[in-house]
C-alpha cells in the first residue's frame, strides 16, 4: 500500500500544472499528432504526392480544353468546306498542291543553306 501511494505522489509531482500542457501530453492527442505527421510526410501518398497529382490533373484539364477548342475549329472548317466549292478548291490547292488540268504549279522550297543561317 505504501508503494502505491508513493507512486501516485511521483505521478502527481511530474504531472503538468497548466491545462494546455496536460492536453498536449494526453495520449490521444499524441496519437493523433503522430498520425497526422505520418500521413503528411512519411506515407506513400503524402502531401507532395497529392500536389503532384493535382498538378497533373490541372494539366490534363488544360489539354482537354485545348483539344475541345481544336475539335470545334476543325468542325467549323469542315462545315465551311462542305458548303462552298470555292473554299474547298482553295483548301485543296494550298494544302495538297492540287491543280487543274490546264495549269502548271511551281513549288519553291527554301535552300537548306539559307535555312541554317
């Protein structure tokens, strides 16, 4: 019995006096604190991994928006080419160097030496 009272006195002697210190030493608070630190820095899916995934997601959203705009402009060009024969002929001449039977088309390519300069 004497040993138990002496042990209780030792525990009271080293017990913190303020409420904040008692709250910080609480075993549940320490457990939650260690868990949060573990999840933020040491886990496989820590905060830096989350930021990497967020950046990758933002990049994919930007790419998706860009490609949707490109699809819309291509569809507008297709509608314009289907609606007007002169536009179709102009597109074929500029893109595929097509010509009429009675024409000669000369294509001038830049000299490789002048391109390097």
